[in-house]
C-alpha cells in the first residue's frame, strides 16, 4: 500500500447532506482518511495510491456534492529570494 494525500479547496461549505454522502465515500476501498479545514475551505484526503488516483478522488468528492474549486499543492512553493541591497 502506498499512502498518498491530496488537498482540495472547496467553495460552498458542505451541507449536512454532503457530509452524509462524504461519510459514505470514506467506505470506498482505498480511502483512508478525509479531513476538513473549515477556516481554510480545504479538504485533505489520504488514500491508497495503488487503488485510486487524485482524479478519482475529485470525482468522488464532487459526486458527494462538494463544490471543489481546485487541487492545492501540499508543499507550498519556496519564498522568493530577497534582492541584494544596492552597493553604496
């Protein structure tokens, strides 16, 4: 088993019906964990990469009624290097 995580941003917060549907999505073989961050409007899904791929995860979340906007990188890009001070 190869554990992988994917992070998505969603628009409209999930309703109770979406929550129930997502609880059923956790029963899909290969889904290990689903975690919401309501402040950041993100959902992180841990899954078995030998069974599923990110596009399939996105389809499952959308089929449950979640308003997915985009997939986010798990590792943020590095901060830009500061420009050197001009010589006096």
